[in-house]
C-alpha cells in the first residue's frame, strides 16, 4: 500500500522567514478592509451621532421612513416632528436620516 501514499520527509534548512511571508497577504487584506470598509463606516456613524446630538427646534428633517417634517420639541431620546399642520409625531432621535436645508418643508 505504500506505493499509493508518498512518504513525508522533513526538509533540511527550509526558509527562515517563510511563515512571515505567508501571513503578509492576510495582513494586506485586513488593512484594505479597514481603509475601504471599516473606517468610512465609523466616520459616517460619528457624523450621524453628531447630527442627532445637534438637533434643535425648528430644523427640517427626514426620517429613515421617509417622513419630512419640522422639529417642534427635542427630548433626550425622542423628537416631536410636525409632518402636517396640527399633526405631530414623536420619533426616536436615531430614526432621523438627515437634516434638510431651510425652506424644504
């Protein structure tokens, strides 16, 4: 049966830095993922957090659901938005997608 399976012999004097070069592609891939995916996502999350923290009464916003309205009251966790005259809706601060320029609403 030994003619089907070749014997494994230890190599004498193999490459000393071979293991370092075998990890190099993994390190390069991780660096690419960091700069192309992770870092921009963290930057967008930071900008969204700053935008939500800076909300004040009278700003015009768009929610994640697509509602356009004007902020009438700001609480710690919730914002009251007027989406039509006399129709106010309370939404979570994190549900705000973006602040629109004045006059959009």
